[in-house]
């Protein structure tokens, strides 16, 4: 089966409760512990773990933090939780969590899975046919689960290896989904933003046709049980998909669904065609049903959720309005506002929640990094009701409050960022966080029969929060009052990655604040700006592996201004960079 279904009579009891009930009944005692056939829920936390939830729901914190932090999760039939660690530890890249006393809190934690660590973008963690499947950036592994054991001690089998010569790159995360026929689906993300010959270079046309689509930018289908596969052992199932981290198989209609990360940098790359507000809002994160042969149109097109149609990308002659070849590509079921970062998708098959949620789609929006000059957005769990394989209503806010601040100006301001979604055997949902490694469990304790508009009303109000609402073009613009020329250049070309406060985004974009390479050799810093760089670097003890685009298109005055700004901001105290300094380095390149 593609997913374990939990039927009403297959109710899971914590082992401690089962033991007490059986022992007491065998002795002829009347016990106060409930031994009925209904599910046993621990009490929610008084503050619901800091979350805002619809009426009737409660949340508790399963674990407040995990060393190594979290990516995706899976929950076994006995309630054990398995977590893919964002930063693998010496003992392994996964963690098992168990609640031994029935209070809902994890009191036994074990690290396991000693496989090759190739970066922090590995995400996969799913249970399928008695096996635990998990992934690094460049491989998918599995282990046979052993009844009664928290941590499997079985052989680690390599199911799939990404053997491309380029190794890690943008959008490298490997996630997995399974159908009911023994097939495993894995996305191969694109190694670029928009298929330019030189990555992320302003006003540069894209390659046409895009050669990256031959073995990237799509979903491939593999045998879920065959070991040591590479991409050539699979079949290309769908194409035109830029970056997929949120993917799930819907057992109601037996189809694969994804929520795609849309492209970036409309303003930075095409300032003459897009306003800052348009660049913050566009393009959409596309919610797609993916069938064999689907072509979603990347890099030639993107979806504009405001206009409600696919639009020709500027790299291919688009002006923000033209449709052109985009009429030939599949439209999404729904488009979410830009840069919310959909990082997990889960179709709810449990029976604990009200009927409103049955077979609906829960989506973890990890939160944007590149909405400047407007507040960052996302950072919540969304929900889309489904009936008969189609959305039956608009998207909703299911859980909010993860960020803990309003507005989120820089990604580092957010206290928590939701990442993974998993369902327990009693139908509870679990949410994970990438920043501290926190995990929540959400339970429904209200009257399912009366659940409706009243219970959802306060979540509609959450849509007014700055991390969810459509920003006002003037009032929400954080660049109001910017006076320094170097600061203006920074916010336009640098802030989307390194953030307005210069602290970057952990695991993705290195900080400028307190970085030795920023306050040190001017020549090296100028060379990086003019040439760009790609590959693994370590800054302040943390490894980063991403793309720094070249900015040789900036004038010598602009380069000098922006570098002076970063060398004398964010707590940095270094000498200014002059136009002459830039001229000298540029002549040597």
C-alpha cells in the first residue's frame, strides 16, 4: 500500500495503558484508566505550544529541541517518531523518538543511520511496506523496521544514488513518495533558477531549449525495492518542475501531487520589468496534480496567482503579461503567493479530525527568505480541502505562530520554521521545525459533528498577519527611509539572500555580520562580487553550499558603495572600499 490507513477500529493504545488495563481486568478490578475502544489523548499544553489552531484542536510539544534539528518525519504504527536530521550527527543522520510513559512527550531519543553526509538539504523520511526510507542530498536509503525496536539495526540498503558529476547544487533535496504498485517517486531539482547560461545574471536570456531538463527539473519513477539504482534506472514521469520538497501520493484518487517552489529574483534580474512588490508576490508556489507526462513549464513560464494564468518568463521574452508558449503547459490546481517555500505535503487519511479535513492536503510553508523590501512570509501550516481529487474550497490557515514575531523582517527573526508533517496511528498530526528541532503534536478534542465556520473563524483572522496577508505596496515597504546609496544596492541585490540584518539564512546563505572574509582582504571581497562563487564554504564554523551570482554588471561606484556598506554595517567595523579599489581588481579579471 502507498500509505498505512488507520481505520476506526484499529485504535492504537500506548503500551503502558494496554498493560495496566489487561492486568487490572485480569485481577477483577474496576480501573479508573479508560480501557474503552476510544483513542487515548494526552493533555495539550496550556498555550498549545505557542500555536494558533482552529477551535477544538489542542497541541503539545513532543520535544522542544533536537541536536541536529529536523527535516521530514514519519510515525510508525506504535507511535515511534523518526526524524531526518537537518545536520547529521557523528552517530548518524536520523533520530528515533519514543514516548514511554504516555504523556505525549518523547523521553527516549536515539540517533541512528550512519550513512554519508553530503549536506543539510537531505529531507526524505517515509515508511513504506515495513521499511523506513530516508535520504541525503544525493541518495535514498532504507532499513527494515523491527517490531519492538525504536532504532532499526538492520542493513542500510542504498536504493538510489544521484550520480551526476556535478554533485550537490541548488534544489538538490531528495524526497520520496510511493504508489500502491511498488513504485517510488523522486524529484531531481534544477541546478539553476531560470536556466541562464551564467546563473542569476541580470537581463540574460535563458537557454532555449533548456538542456537542464534532460535530467533535472522533473520527477522520476523507480522500483521501490530495487537496490543501487541511479537515475538512468528510472523513467522520467514529469518535467518542467523547478524544485520539489513537498510531495505526496493521494490515496483517494491514486495520483501524485506536489507543491513546487517558484523561481526567484524577478526584481534583481529584471528590474525594468518588475516592481519590488511584484517580485515579492510572484511567481506562485504551484500546487499540481502530477500524472505521467505532466509538463509544468519551467523555465519558460511561471504561474501568476494574481492574474490566474501562466506567464512567459522574462528570460524567454516575457514582459509580465505575455502568455506565448505557456498555453501549452499544465496549470496548477491552485497558486499560493510567492516564496512561501512549501516544504512538505500530506493528505490526511485519519479519522480523528473533523470530516472537513478528511482527504485534504496539509502543506508546511517553511517561510520566505527573499521577499525584501517587504516582510518575509509563509511560516505556517496551510490546508486545502479536497473532494474527489479536486480542491473543494480555498486554502486555509491551519496552524500559525511558528515565527513568533510579526513582522518577520529577516529570516533569522523567525523563532521556528515549519518543515515536516506526519500522521500518528491515532490520526494526530505532527509538525517539525528546522531552526531548533522542535516537534508538535496536534489533536482534535472537540465535537466533530458541530465543527464548522465558527471554529474556523479565528484562523481566517490569521490571514491578516504580515506573514500571510498581501503586503501593502507603500505601507509595508521596509525600504522607506533608506538614504545610503550602498544600502539601496544591498537591499536590491544582496538582501534577498544575506537578509536585511546581514545574518544570512542558516544552512543556505552565509552571514556577512562578523564574517572574516567580509572585513578582511578587500581584493578578495571585490573578486567574489565581480566573479561570483559556487561550492562549499565554511563561515563561522557552519558549512554552506550554494550559488553566489556574479555582479560584474554593477558599476565600480555601485560595487564600492555596497561593499563599504556591508563592511561598516551589521556590527562590522572595516575600512571603506573605493572606486579605485574596484577598478584595479576588475582590470585583473
